[in-house]
């Protein structure tokens, strides 16, 4: 891959392998993510999804292969990335307001915490984007799980990133809160690239432009390459599951219909 082509991609992985000690977690992974994509990463627990995110964020280093983010080493690209973790570890006795938590997203710019009026305005705008501006002065510890997660999305947005990375952001949110965040992320995808780990098949089908199935290896497919009739049958969620093999087939439990990409139909899966 030439340097010129790398610059066109938000994220590029070439033959990436990663191990914890002697245990290989990810093997020979290659894919690219283009600007303004909404990418959902799916796969079984322990399959390497979170590790893959950590590699993209520069929090882990590949044992083999190359990773670039905006044409740079992932560590150098961090200021361009907003990140929402699945759970935030914090001291509930620490007297931080919701606004304080959102402003923490600007710490890289203001290491001593002296935020300007303009930055505080931007933090309130981020809270408004996720629908909880009225909670700005509430203690963060007093929020429900769903409200906290919305605040963390606002924290990731306040620095106006070019790439938004989320690790199951709606895992502990009620249905209304989940719908609100999904709608927000779908709107944001026209301005920033979104990469999200999700176990919710309806989120994947309603929001994503691309799906990456991770189970030690990884396969990336555009949603519009999946069989449209089977996709239609999957809507509703209760009858749907992901079959996490190399081809990342999506099956309807009720009919057995496959959402495997049309150009892979009939090919044997050797994984």
C-alpha cells in the first residue's frame, strides 16, 4: 500500500498480528476504513474486538504488520480520535459535575484544567447533542447508567474528533436512550468516521455502512453487499444472530436464511 493511498483511508491495517505473551489474539488482519464510514465491529466474546480497538487507538502495539490512522502512527493520531469506553471507572465520591466530565475530553489541550468560556460553551453543546444539556451541573455520580454513557459520548465529541471510536456504548442503556444515541451516531457519520463495537444486530443493520467480523481473524464487508432479502428478514432482532466464522455470515434463526455476501455464496468456509 503506497503512502498516497494510506492518506485516503482513515484506518489501514496490513497483515497485523497481536499476542498477549504466547497467546495469539489477532492473526494476519488486513482491512481499511474510509472517511465518513459507519463501521460496526462484531464477534464473540474473547474474539479480539476490544484488542483491535486498542491497536487502532495506539494503546497496544502490533507484534507484526502495520497500522496507520490518518496516515500516521496511531499514537500520533490520538488528538484526532474521540473514544467512548464501555465502562468508566471513577470514584463516586469525587465531586465532578457532568460538565466537568465532558470538559475532561479537552484535557489534552488544557492539561491544567483552565477551560475558557468558549470551551465550556462547546461542552454544553456536546451535552445538547446527546440530549442531556439540562444535567450539566448535576453530580456525575447521580446519573443513571444510560445518562452516564450519554455524558461519555459528549466527552468524546467535545474535542470535535475526525474519528469516533466506541466500545459497546449502548450496552447498559434503555431502549429510548439506545435509539437516541444510535440516531446521533448515524447523523455524526456524515461528518466523522464512526467505528463501534456492538452486539445489537438492529444497531448494525440500521446504522452501519460496513461490518467487520472479528474472531481472531477479521473480515470486512459493506452492508450493501449482504443479501438484501435476508437482511430484511433480520429486522426486529429476536430472530437474528451472527455466525462468527471467517465469512461472518448472518443467519435468520427462524428461516435459516443467510446474509452472506452474494459473491461468497457456495464457497466453503475453512475457518
